[in-house]
C-alpha cells in the first residue's frame, strides 16, 4: 500500500484561520490572510479546534494517490460520502494481461518440480521409504538420477527441498536444529552448508539451520505445490525468523502473481496463507479462462476476489478527514483501512501539523473509548465523571 499527497489547498493552516477570523472581523479574508503570521494562525487554529468549531476547516482539501489497496478496502472507503473518488477500473484493466501476452515458462517450472521429486526420491531411497515426507507424489518413477554436481544451480533449492522433506527432522529443544540420517552425508557434505556429524545423525544448527531452510524455501513457487504445507507450518512455529521471511515471500508472491492483498489475520497463520493462495489461484485461472473464451473483462472480473488490488485518487476536506480518522484509526476498524488511515494521517500531519493535532482515533484525543463493550481495552470505556 502506498499513499501520496498529490496536492492540497495552498497555505492550509492560514486559509482555515483566515476563514474563521473573518466571522468576527469587518475586513476581507484576503486582508486577514496577508496580515496573519504563522504563529497567529496557529493560535487561532488551536482555539478553533478546542471549541470544536469545524466548519472553517472545510475550506481546505487534500488529494491523495492511493495504490495497492484491496477492493474490500475500496468498498469501505467509498462509504465515506463527503469525498471525491476516481478508481482504476477492472473493466479496462486486466491485471493478468502481461502474463497472458507472454505466458510464463512452463519448462522452468517443470524442471523445478522434477528437481524436487528427485530430491524426495533420493531421501526416500536412503531411508528405505521410512520418511516423514509427503508420500503422495504420483510421478516419482519418471525422474532421472542426477548427481549434485550436474544439477543446475537454480534447481538446487528445489532439489534440497525434496531431500529436506523426505528425510529431515527437527530436533527437540530450544536451539533450532535440523537433523538428517548420517547416510545423507554423501550429498549434504557437498552442499555449501555447515553440517556436522553427531552419532548416527548429521546436524545443522541455529543460524546455519535457518539459512538452510530459507535457501530451501526461499524461492518457493507456492502455486506449484512442491512442498509439504505441514512441514512449512512446523518450521514457521519453531523459528520466528523463518516465519517472518515466509510471510514476506508469500506477501510478495500474492502481490505479483495475483495482484492481491494479504490480509493481516491471514498473514498470522502459515496454513491460512497457503489456503488463501489456493483460492487466489483458482480465481485467477477461471478469470484467464473466461477472458480467453472471449468473455468481456467487465464480466470476467466477477470471478476475481475482493482482495484484488486497485489504485485510486481521493479528495477530502479536513472536516471529512477528521471524521475518517476518527472512525478508521480506531482499533475497531478493519486492519487494512486502519493502516491506510494511519498512513494518510502521517502524511497530512507533515503538511499541516496544527490542523491535524487532534485528529485520529477518538480515544487518543479524549482519553476514553466511545465504543463501549466493543472497545479494545487500551482506554477506559467512559470518562470517570460520566460513570
Ligand atoms: C468499525 C466500523 C464498522 C462498520 N460496519 C458497518 C456495517 O456493518 N455496515 C455498514 O453498512 N457500514 C458499516 N460501517 C460504515 C459506516 O456505517 C459509515 O458508512 C462509514 O464509516 C462512513 O461514515 P460517515 O457516514 O460518517 O462518513 P461520510 O459519508 O463521509 O459522512 C460524513 C458525515 O456527514 C454527515 N452526513 C453524510 N451524509 C449524510 C446524510 N445523508 N444525512 C445526514 N448526515 C449525513 C454525517 O454527519 C456523517 O458522519 C462501519 C464503519 C466502521 C468504522
């Protein structure tokens, strides 16, 4: 998500102060404006805000460029009627046009898949079939044998992923340790990672182990399903560092492959991320199929998810912005629109700090929460004198 202030009323604070001062003056607003110093305008604005006299702030507007937000956010945002909007249309924009014009290299994907299966088969053979891997791959007979030396460098992560999922175990204890049966040394000792023999096991520990896992899963093509979701979930649980890298990779994948947004609560659960990607893949496939059949984009888009991103330009005056920040900076607001509100507030505060001094969630300004039993608990529900 990106928020940029495209333009705003010039001299926003002086304009508001001059408009407000005019109410009590017998000279024109232009004269007042000329004679207003920054300090005078500031003290006038403070008075105005303390009194809650909000109509003068309607003379100042801000225009924002908002990029990379979901259609779910758009639906919430446009409920704010005191604003103007221009929105990128899915009628005229096919988010997958480039891909349809230049189909991705299936051969490269197939090669990664085969390298993964080879690694998995290798591990299974060494373990005599007693492995914790996926065990449901139907094309295991169709691979050729490779030695580590003749596998292309770009296929190594897939190959090691197969070996990892076919033969690795996570050791108990606080230290992040991955173990393999010692027989795996014929291939693992030739890898660029630091494995040490201990009894009948080959171990890799702490930072080395995390780097090994990041290497193995770093270039994961989530839609290819060349991985075990169970093993991924265990790694995420065991290592916060791995979890962070995994979520970042997934977010980037969802953004570039599906032109979609990863919602906050889904991002907290690796299994949910994988389920979400599955759904996005289905929608994308159907959309492309419909467009290829000649269905108009304006109708094919019905199959696209609410997470699909858009771009928009929005103009709001300061009074409406106050209302927007009041409702959407609150913890009760949904996470994506709250994030947008926070970014917008930070931007306008840079331009007109005094005008927006009291803007934000109501609790921040008043010290109590008007949401009653729905409150997040950061502030008391009511002022002590009202109880
Ligand atoms: C946490 C949260 C949960 C929500 N849940 C839901 C939900 O479940 N369902 C749902 O439908 N919406 C929901 N909304 C949206 C909400 O009801 C408002 O539509 C949205 O926040 C826009 O607020 P607004 O009307 O104040 O803003 P604007 O439309 O920008 O209006 C600004 C102000 O102008 C005045 N105004 C505007 N139009 C009129 C009018 N026609 N008559 C009189 N005064 C007017 C009002 O004082 C209003 O506050 C939710 C919002 C939040 C923040």
